[in-house]
C-alpha cells in the first residue's frame, strides 16, 4: 500500500526541518568537500561532482523548508555575490565557455554548501562538525601512510602517497600533496584547540586530535606549514592582547597592531631571501617566482577583466597551456590565490576578492575582540591561516580552501554587519542553549 502524498510530503518536510538532519548534512558536506582528492582517485571526478550536486539539492530543500527563518539580504555577504557574479560574467569573454561554466558551477556549488551550513548550524556546532571530520580524515591519512611506507613498503600512486613516512616524510595523506596536508593539518589544529577550550569533547580526545594533526603537519615537511604556524601564533597573541585590553583602549591597540602588521610585512619583503633560505624553501620559491613572472606577462594583456574564470587550470585552454609550455611544467594553479584571481578575473575581480576577504577578516577580528567566548576566536584565526596560505597556494579558490573561506565570511557577516540592524521576519528560530546569542558558548539563534 502506497503512502498518501500528503503524509509523504509532511514526513519529508519534518526531516529537512529537523536539527538531526542539519547535523548530518553538515558532516556529510564537510566530509565530501575535504575528501575531494580521495573520492576522485578512487571513484572518479564524476562521482565527486554527483555527490556535491546531490548535497546542493538537499541543501536547497533545507533552506526552502526553513525559509521563514531567513531574509534574503542576510543569507549571503554582498561581496560574495559580486565575486560570483563577476566570475559568471567572464563567460562572455572567456577562451572556453564550457570550461568557465564548469569552473563557476564548482565555485558556486561549494559556496552554496557553506551558505547552508552557516545558516543552519551555529558556530560551536560548525566547529564540532569540522573537528569530527578532521579527526577521521587525518587518522585515515596516517593509517594509509603507515600501510604504504611501513607495512607494505610501496607507494600508493593512485592516491599520490609516496610511502616516505619511514624516512620521516614528506607525506601526503589522502589530500594529494604535502602542502595540502599541511594546510588542512593547521586548520585542524586551530579547530581542535577551540574545541578543547569550549569543553566540547573529552580531554583525551582533544589531546589525541592535536597530536595527530601536529604529527602529520610536521611529517608533511611543507615549507608553508612553518609560515602558517608563525602567522597563526602571531594572530593568536595579538587577539589575546586585544581581548585583555580595556574597551576604552582597544581602538588604539588595534591601530598599533595594524601598523605593526604593515611594518612587519615590509620588513618581511625586504628580508625575503634570508627568510626563504632559513625555512629551506628556496627551490619552492624559485619555482613560484618564475611562474608569477610568466603570469604577469599575460595579466598585462588582459589587466581589467582577465582571461575568464576556470578555477583550477585547464591544461588544454589558453593561457594556461601557454604558461605551462613556456615553463616546461604542468601547473594546475598560479600557486597564489591573488595572482590566480588577477589572471582569470583581472584587477576588477582581484579588488572584489580582496574586499570579500578583507571585510570577512575585519568583521571576524572585531567580533572576537569584543565578545567574551573563546569560540569567536576560531573564525579570525582560520581566516588568517587561509589568507596567508593564499600567498603560496591557490587552495582558497577551490575545494576545501574555498569552502572554509566562504564559511568564515558568512560567520563574520552574521555577527558583525549592517545586516544586524535588519529585523528578523517570519518564524523566529528556536533559541539555542543559553539564549539567542550565548556568549559562553558562542551559539546563535539560527541553530536549533
């Protein structure tokens, strides 16, 4: 006997509207995004795209069912809309329309998953979901590295694992490259720290998680890990100083810190050769410098609008094939997110991207400096990591890097924006434990 349509629809609505489904969706979406390389290498690119498309359909259903809890203007930051809009507009001047459309759909799809999670889970729930996924993926990475490098003593070439863990690295885990593993390990360390400080899991679990992430970060032997660790440590110290400063003096302290950052960046640029030699990244940097110099010649040809959005480079489309041919290499990105945006979307796209990132970091930093809960420190620290990594990799423009960037930008916009002055309409969200904006846990009224 078939189920009556009305009853079936009612069950579907209740499921999509439930907190349990929102929790499961967050875990599934985060796992799918961060396991991109693993899924592609084991089941194919089409499988991963199908998973992302299916999650987007489910996410659209969740937002549709819970539409009365949101207003359109509060759903997505304006700068994100402008960036996606400019990337889509590049279809009119791109060298490959299908490549641009495909790249844009991947960009928009990942961003949409972040939008759904940011609007259905509060900050603490988001941190816990990320931590759960990080634990599983990092543990799987270590297990496969041990299996490849110790027990079987053979590389897993289909996963990009070289099996060098017995020689103390470099290791790649399930993420394809040592730099990707190092980047995700640093994100995981920050997340595990916040999870521990908010007493979200047992101390033993927190300790195991932190040791696992730190161990893999060290074994990745990625030069960027040291840079990210230093940047995160400096940001943590600066944020701690601001949070301890009396409210009347915070403006002055923020100004001094801003000037210090600018001065430090200038000194770092002047001493870049010594710093590069100290961290042992001479070869990596020389490759990047040569690549950026070649890209600059193409940026000068299309400085305003760029060559069209592709995301990850297409090895058969111009100008990427010309750049790789000239260098005799097979680069899949510009190894710098800002340079990549300038190449693909021109100076207009770069300015929009910088505005998007700058507003996100500024909002997140102000919220973390004003509110008591340590939970609010997660967003600016993650953003610092992502934006510093963008100087050496293009991770923040696709996949997990783009997902985290958009997620943090949404978190910041929800907490510190002109949108706060817009009154909620329709059905209010059920308050989380501690109230609609609990400073002890950092939860928001959007979560249930």
